[in-house]
C-alpha cells in the first residue's frame, strides 16, 4: 500500500486495497494521509509529483505499527476468540432471534406458552435471577449478554416442542459446547482440546444440517480457532470480555472529577491511586525505607541488598479496621467479604433439638459413636464454599469422602444436622452432618440428550467441611423437570410481586406432572468443571453427508421457489390476455358513442 501511495491520485485504490486485504494499520494510515495531502491543491503533474516526492523523503524509517514489529508477536494468533461476542452475542443471539421471530413468529399461543415456561423455570443452581419471560420474548432483538447467558442454559427445556427437530438439535449441541467453554479449570489439556474440537464440529454440522445459510456468518468461522487459543491461553473463560465490560461504569465514575483536558491520564491516575489504597488495606507490604528515601528527594535504591525483611511493613490496625466489616469503602475497593462470611453458614429450622434416633438420618443409620446421648438440631439450608445455597431437596454434586462412597455423583440433600453444643453450632454456625440420597445419572433422555436423574435407595451421612481436600459436597446443580415426556401444560397461577410486595395480580405457570422426574442440566455454566463429567457424548455426524444433503435441499428449495414464481408470472400473463379483448371492445364502444354525438 505504501508503494501504491507513492504514486499520484491513488487514494481510492489504497482504500480498496485496505478493504480487500483486511489489513488496516491505523498508525500507518496517518502517514498515508500525509502523502495524499502533500499534493492537494497543487496544479500540474510536475508540481504534484515534486510535492509527493518531498513528502516521501520526509517519512520516518518505520511507518508501520510498532506492535507489529515486536519479535514473537503474531496479532492473528495472539488475539483470542471472545466468547462473549462470538458465543453469547453471536450463536445464541442468532438462534434465539430466529426462534422467536421465525420458528414461533406471530403465533400468539406459542409466544404465551414460551413466556410462561420461562417464568416457571426453576433457576436454582444456575446462579441467576428468575427469568422475565415477557422481556426475553418481546425484546428478543434488544437483549444483553447477561440475558443470552441465561437463555443458553434453559432454551432446550422451554422450546423442545416449539421448534423444528433440526433447530432443537442445534440448541442441544450448543448446550453441550457451552459447558466446555465456560469450564474454569482444565485437568488434561490434550483431552479437553480434543473433546472441544469434536463438540465444535458437531455444533457447526447441526447448524448446517438445519440450514446452510448459517455458514455465511463470520463468527461460525472464528469459532474454529477457539481450540487453538484455549491451548495457548488456557480456559476460554479467562480471556472472556464479560468481566471487563462491567468496568465501563467504573471508568465513567473515575472521569466525573476530571477537567476533561486529559481524561485518559486522569482516569489512569485515579485507578493507580485506588490500587495503592486497595493494596494497603488488603494487608499488602511496602518498603518503608524506600518510601522515606523518596520523600527526602534522594534517588531510590534499586538493588535487592538494600531491602531487608524488617524494612517491609503493613498498614496499622487503625487503617485495617476500616475494612473489617462490609461498608461503602469495601464495596468501592472490591474488598466486600459478604459472600465469604456466608460460607458454611446454615439457617436452623424451628424444630426443637432431639436425639439422633429421632432424626431422618437416625431412621437409616446408627448413632455416631461419640454422639449417643447428644442432641441434634436440624436446619433448612446452608452455604457451600463457592457461595451456593443448599436447601432441603436440592440436588448437589458430591465426591468421594472419608465415608468412601463412589466417585463424583449427584445426590439430593435430605437433612442438615448440627450437634448441639459443638463448635459448628455455637461458634462458626456450620452444619456437622448432611444426609444425602444418591441419584443415578446413567440413563439419557432422548429429547434433551442429558442425564435423567433417578433417586436410588443408597443413603450417605457425610461430614461437612469447607477445605478443598476434605469437602464432599462440591456444588449445587440445576435439575429441570422432564416436561417433554409428561406433556406438561399451563395450569394454576402465581402471585406477582412488585417492589418485594405481593400484589393482587397473578401469572400463569406450568403445572408439572410427576414433579420428581427431573433431568441434570448439563448446559449449566456455573460449576462447569464438576457438571461436565456427567455430560452425554455427542453423536458423530458424517460431515460430507450433512453438507451434501443441506446443499441439495437448498438447491431444491430454490428451484421450487423459482418454479412457483414462474408459474405465478404465467398465470398473470394469461389473465392479462383474457382481459385485453374486453378492454378493446370497451374503447371501441366509447369511441362510437362520441362519434355519434
């Protein structure tokens, strides 16, 4: 492009080259614009060429972006796939808008049914707020990444009979893929990348089997590079831009007190000051001797020998007391520990303390050796280390513990026990024992392609622990009802709450048949590391057969549309030929009447 810019009147050609090649170096563009402007206003080819040559000679040695000259930097391979824009604001947005606007369209009954199913969906275990069905359907074209994050996890359970089979299969393939993408830890990178490649290919083939037009979307091609970037950078959730999008409000807040002369500098200084304060109030160390040297105007010593252990200090107890309890300062600095405070805490019920034999666990197990005469208190809920709220009847993922039951397995919480007078009951508020009923997840649903949970007759009484090595309850899971097999419909109503107060208005809800027939939602993003172990393997599709059949179907549809259009034109032509003699007769009659007059 530079060589082309050294020739007169090539601004349009250079612009076309930038568009065709896709290489748009904004740093170099400044110098190219300088060359184009050098002969602007000059008359005569010789004067223009002389001005251009002078501008070329005044160019610096390097006019390309300095970042492109960094050794070892490959901008194409070094720019990871953004799962926020490619997956949530890409695939999920495309599929959801097609579902609402094309699959359902203007069918009011289906729209109402979809809204009701969204309202009625139990989001426990997903870590999201209850779904606003009307908003998600009515404003399907104006949703945010947070909305699509919820949609991606629930759509197979609310739209299973509202869309075509190929559309549903595409959603199910995407739900299996999402579980791998939002996995925060990777135990075996080779096995994970191989599985990720398989699921990406399967998802794209399902979309192509539905309609080949999906392949016209650039994000479907970008998606193919995700495995390479995961191998290079680690789990995709680490380089997701969702977290950084939330800083927009913080950046705006930092610029409120700026004089707008140098807003970037003011924002950077404000963030630097905030980081210093956060470091000090978090118990961070600082070299007091170096700070004294800097305040005296001396050159700070950079050698490591000058810093001794005694020179490193922390903030005093007075300053640290400012962040001991949650307040405005802790919230502003990101030091709010309310979630940490809840870890392990349980909420007792109103039942009186009783002996172990009078509890649900006592009807199954013998009393622990050291608690024959001890009283036990029961609770309604408790919190796990990751902040999950566990209630009676909630399904969880449990792993092998001191009691020695199986590997990781789904189970349902049946009872929460505290030993009266123990440290857990009186000091920390933690439960001492949790009664679990194991569930079998080996059977798969033919509709959802997800594990079908069936409670077994196996029970386990586990000790509660928060430490990583000892904890047996890992996380809660989402267990939607198996509505597809029971044909659950709308029945009953639920009061509407506004401003946390119940109103007289009601909303229709789905009435579940056999409510204990539930599925394990393997599209759950939260705690994906533990949930993905129960995912069902994808069906391997024949790539050549799928693409060939999809292209052939599209050709047939085009031929049928062309023939229908041609038949319509032929029918219109015949009708015109039939009406033409009548028009001539009418004109002749009018002409004769005028002539007679």
